[in-house]
C-alpha cells in the first residue's frame, strides 16, 4: 500500500467514525472546522488519486456527481405496499384473519409510525453501502446511490461484523419540516414553484441529477426493515434492535403490543402526539413480530398478510369565513386568503381570534389559491367552511357547508378588479390562473418583494436587512429600488422606528435603528459589493432567471455588458437557455428604467464581471466539436476539462444524443450513458485520447 493510499484509508475511517458518533450517539468528538478541514484534505487526495477512493468515502456526503439518467435495477426482494384502513373495526378484522391463519399459535405485534416520505432500499455488501434504489413499481426502481449517500445518518459502513455478507435494509426517506420550510422559502424567493408537502419535496430531491444539490436539501431516512437470504433475525423486534446496533437510524417510537387492542391504544396515543415530530407521519403500521409467522402468513401479489397500516384521517374542521383578503406577491400575482375563526369565536373581534385547532396548530388563515378556486367554492363571508391541512402543512379551504348558510348574514365574495395594494387594474395572462397587478414600479408589495429578493442569502446576501427593516425603509421613502440601498447614509438611518405587524401571528414587533443596527446595515450593504457577478444577476429578479440560470449566463457571457448586448440568437445559443428566458432577458435589458437601475448599481461598485481570468483561447482545434464529460479523471477535474475544451473551441453538452461528437469517459461513469453512446454510435474517448487531440500533444 502506498503512503497516499494509507492516508486516504486512515482519513476515511477517521471521518466515518466521527460521523457515526455524531449521528448515532449524538457525540461530537471534533469541532466542525476540524472535521471540514480533514474532509477537504481527503477530497484533495482523492482528486489526485481517484483510484484509491473508497466506496464508503465520506466525501460523497456532499455530493458532486451528476447523473443524467438513473439506471433501472431489479429489487432482489420485491417491495410490496401495505393494505390500509381508516377504521379500528377493520383492524380487528385484520387481527381475526391473522389469528385464524396462525391456527391458535400465540403471536405479538410491533407498532411503528408510518412516515410520509418515499420508500427506499439499500444494499450492503461486506458491511459497506453499495446501492440505494427507489421503490419504483415494486419490482424495479431507480438506482439513486449518489443521492442517498448524502443522507448523513445512513452508515456508509456498518458497525460490527457479525452480519450476512449481503443484506438489504429498507426505510423511508424524508425531508424534515425544517428543511422543507427553508427550501420552499428559498424557492419562493427565487420565484420558482414551491412543493405542496415534504413528501413531494423529498421525492424531487432524491431524483435530482446533481447530488450536491441533493446534499443541500438535508434529507434523512428512518430504517424499518432488514432482509437477507438467511433467517438472520428471529423477530421484527430483534431486527430493529440489531439495526440500531449496526448504526442505522431506526424509526423511533416503535412498541411491541401483545394484542390488537394494545395496538389500537398505541394508535390513539399518537393521533395528536405525532404533530410534535420533526417530520410528516400519516398513520401507524402494525406488523406481526415473529418472522416465521410472517412467512406462514405470506403475502398477496400486492401486500403482506402480516401487516396493515392504519391511516389517520386528514383533519378537516369547520370554521367561519370572516373575510377574504388578497395578497400581492413580488411578481404581482394576487392570491386570495381566507381569514378564519373557530365556530365558537364567531362573535369575537378578529384581533382576539385564535383560530381553528387543526393537526397540532391553530389556523387563522388558509389559501384560496386563485380566482377560479374562489368561483368553484362559491364562498360568502360569514359562511361555515371546511379547512384541511393538505400534506399536513398548508391549510386550505376544501368546501362550504351550504346547509348552514344564512343569506341575510352572509355576503358574496368577489375577486377584485383592482390591485388591493395600489389600485391598478388587474390583468390576466393567457393560460394562467392568477390575476396580476401590472404596476410593477408603483405597487408597494412588488417593490418591497424585489428588494427582499435582492438581499436574499442566495442573491446579495445582505443579512443585516430583513423584511421588517425593508418595510421601514420603504415607508420612510428611503428605498424604492435595490440601487437606493447603496445611497443610504448613517444619518438617514439613525433613529428610525416602526411597529411591524405579523399578519400570521397577529403580534407586532418594534423595529428601531440604533447605532449598532445602523452600523451593521451599512456594513452588510458595503460587503455585498464583493458578491460575485452571478449572484448580482440572480438578485436583479429577472423573470425566469433563477440562481442556476444566472450562474450559466454569468459563466457564458462573463460580464454584464456582454450579456446586455447579447442578441436573442446569442442568448438561445447558450446551453439550456430557451426561448422564454431569452425573451425575458431581452425585455428586461431593453427597459429604460432597468438600464438606469443597472447603471446606478455599477456606479455603486458592484461586481459586473466574473472573478478570475476569462477563459484564454488556446486554439481552435476542437471548433465545431461537442463533448459530454462523464466519470472521474486522472489529471483533470471536470471543470478543468470543460475549460480545456472551451479554450480550444469545443463545446460541452450535458446529455448524450445522436448529434454528440465525443463522450469523454473517465472511471466510474454511469453505464447507462455509456450504453446510450454506444447505441448511438458516438465516439467514446479516454482522457489520454482527449489530451492527444490538443495542440502540443
Ligand atoms: S413496512 C411490505 N414500516 O408505507 C411493506 N412501511 O404503504 C413493508 N412506510 O412503501 C413496509 N413507514 O414507504 C413500513 N414504519 C414503516 C413505514 C412504512 C412508512 C411506507 C413505505 C411503504 C408504504 C406502504
């Protein structure tokens, strides 16, 4: 073994040990900085010696692999689903069937929470995590190994050695509420579609092509079963204990129950308690404990006869619709919002109302989506409506109790013709359900929204400003556009004060700008001048230009001037930039107001070009040639290869198609990409062959 290989081995073991201690035992034996420094060292060593990188290397936790498509793989054991019920009586019928089939033998159950995420299966060989696959159709699923390796609580190598050489564990992959809320807030900020519930968000994140983005989405997983060719554990209970010992994050809260009535008590116990958990649950799973009895009971084509799930009804409660208010977002879209109270709060003044008790919280406001939905529901203020938490998160109005309607005490709700904030006549774009306020320059929530977007963490990252402070600055007429931020002075800010009302909680907060606050604000604004050009481009809030598109444009054009001057044809020539984005960019840059805003931002000293030197032209030997880069290389990383190709006139594409000239293949490249390239007759070249094509080779 070479000294480098030995160092890689030692670092891998050491970092896995710290990770294991942290996630399984909640013990930090090392500071975050030290951990990151060691991880970086390992990453650098692996980069120069990819041949020594181990399958259980902790560097994979942060992702970095791009998978254009996922390979389909067959499950060694099919992944069945569960029979489910909403009634206690049906649970007793299930128990009667179990009793009968077991012919008088004694049996027990294990009850577990049913987590609302996506079903995953993980294969371990010689104790090392080899593969992670989605459920798919139950017989075969997608190989998402690169993405599941970013789950920090999932051991890359198990503890102990007394296990079968090959085994599979199964569990539920999920996105905790906290990550879900952060993700949605970010997406909203970027003007992108948000996820309706954590399950959809998790499912999307597990299927992302870029595993480093999956890593950023903070997924987690609870393990609930163990499978191997031999009968390794005698009972489900012992398998859960065994899995825990191996270092798995076993689903918490499970309990052994001696009969179905005990299981029913468990179900009732968790009915409300489950809302205290950091993730979504939608029921309870009841499993026969003994594995030999499970085998005796067998399965139908779809589900095992030894288990059943009890699903909690999505809570649906009556509430009184006090009024409908209309929210105007950053893009000008107008969303109707139901202002609700509990039936018994009907006569209370609205500021005293606490709201309807629903799935663990009190709800005062619920979305009504858009004008079509309002029309469909046919609402009147004063109506008794039904509210439900869709995906147990965002409350919505699902219907009206028409039988309770009193025509004299209720009034029809009509969608406004004018913007509730600025009075402009609303417009509706073809093919869209939302009504928009077109006055983007004069409508306060749109202006404030644009500034909030500008200062966002992923944009100019001005942490010392926030929604409340922007509201105050706007109120005093100090800021009307992002460029105004750079004209603010100490004297203007000192002493400003305002009470800000949080509509959701009904509480108000006093904001006052004292010396320290003002210092911080100005420092934050000053610091934003060093933020890279791509962030600035995203911060401008151009329609359809999210963070990823901004990054691509910045990398391609290099400077604001070049981007501003680009024609429609030049814009659509950029990989992954389509018609919609190109038109939006053209419209943005042709607008005189925007031109002035950009000139002011430039004068303020913001970064209008990429850092570092632009790609130097070396030759045009690769002119007209297209490349896809896949796998790991000996002398270059992928970014360096990309630069080399472009410096010599070539172009890098992301997907293999018939038009592609070369697939530049490194180690460990996805077999499906290779197969596709072979099928389409694309020339496959090695790193060596590639360097041979360059001048001076
Ligand atoms: S056991 C034969 N236990 O529910 C299937 N499933 O409808 C054995 N799920 O696909 C599954 N929590 O994704 C089991 N504690 C738990 C679970 C659980 C959630 C999901 C799982 C499965 C679906 C069945």
